[in-house]
């Protein structure tokens, strides 16, 4: 297990983007994606793991498949613009790269509605999310699946004091596989380090406009 922890640190350093440890990296790594790739490489996914298989064979009553649902983070920002204005900026996908760290471009294959697929270009690779919930002008949930992890990012916009809005983002993740339970604390830190700043950047983008 210590070898695995060391591999995670080398492969996806869980530290702030400004940390000197990343001095040799050409750009901040996509930590959650790299951890998912590492787990797949170690064959630790559901029903695949040599480790999980051995544990089961030894009679330790370890199921081959288990879902773990947990909250990665929840953040809130008060933004000095009316809710309709903030909502319009939130779902302005061509400009979302301005407040979504690590994203170069986003393209939607339809209107902002349930079932629409969003394609992200991030660090030279294409990834996708699907809108699985949407109340126009108020809330939207983006779901992405990568390796053994499903992540739901739920955004909500509500009127606050006169002319301002309260915006929340809650990231929930479901992982599949016994050893994802071991990896989850590191994955949670990686997700929070990468994306918990989204709303702060959205506020700065709107208030600097």
C-alpha cells in the first residue's frame, strides 16, 4: 500500500498548482484523471483487481464490486450580479474556460437541457459530461464518468440581496471497486484542489467584466 501511495504522489502530485514540487511539470496535471488512469493501470477497478481477487480468495469477505458515494466538496459564493445574469454566464459554454480551471474549450451538442452532452478539451485531451438535471435559470447537474469514478457537479443560482446572487457548487462522486475506497481521500483532495475554485473564478470573471 505504501508503494501505491508513493506511485500516486509521483503520478498525480496532490499539492497546490503553485507548489514548487510542480516546477518540472510543463503544466499543472489533471490529478483526478491521472489517479483514475493509475488505478486502471494497477488493475484495481471493480472485478479486475489482482489484489481484490486475492483478498476474496482468502475468504476475507471482500465483495468484488462495491459503490462508494461521497461528497468531494461543496462551496458557495455571493456574486454581485442578478441571478439571471449569473445563470447566463454559468451556461455560456464557449466562455466557460474562463472560470473552469484546466479547460481549454467546451462545446455542447444541443441546448442547455437534460441529455445534452458537453465535450471538454483539457490538457490536450477530449473528455465529456452529460447534463443529467436542469431547471432553467436555477440549477444544473453535470455528470462525467472516468475509470471507476462517476462525478456529479451540481450548480445552483439563487437571488440573494438586491442585485446579487448566491451560487453553490456541490461535487459528489461515486466510485466502483474495493480499493477505490482506499484511494478516495487522495482523489477527493485532487478534485477539490482542481475545481473548488470554480465559483470564485466565475465571480471574478463577472465582476471584472
